[in-house]
């Protein structure tokens, strides 16, 4: 996973990614990652619970579970209103925040 220097763990990229995913997975805040086409590639248990599902709907378009505002509105703003479409059919209006993931260069 990495090396230890003076009681500080130095993680390689895979170790850092695994640690980050463990932190996000156990977070009580819903997190979802979508690709450039808007398809869900990862999400945590809190996101599944928000949707009233036992599992995360990976490989489905985010728009199939959340009504997003017009593209120009959510690109200009880091925070916007969405409607969550629960598995039960219930609809809940929530405030969401979004940010693009920047690629990380090796060694950062």
C-alpha cells in the first residue's frame, strides 16, 4: 500500500484511492461519481439510501434517478436544486452540490 516514514504513511496512488473510497463509502453524505456522459460509475451507500435502494444503480444515467436542472444552469453553479426519484416512486426536492474531478498528475 505504501511506505512509512517517521510515523507518517506515504501512500502510492492505489493506496490513496482505496483510502479515499473507504472514507466516501462510509460517509453519511450521499456521494455519486458520473462519467462525461452522465452515467453513474460509483456511489456510496448513502446515495443508494437516498434513492430508497439497497444497491447503487451503477451504469445507469444519473438523469434516470435524479431530475437535473438545465445543463447551462448546473454548469454555472456549484449548487442547484434537484428532484430525487426514489425506488418507491416518491419524489424529493433537495439541494445538491457538484464539482468536476480534475485528473491528478503522478507524484501529487
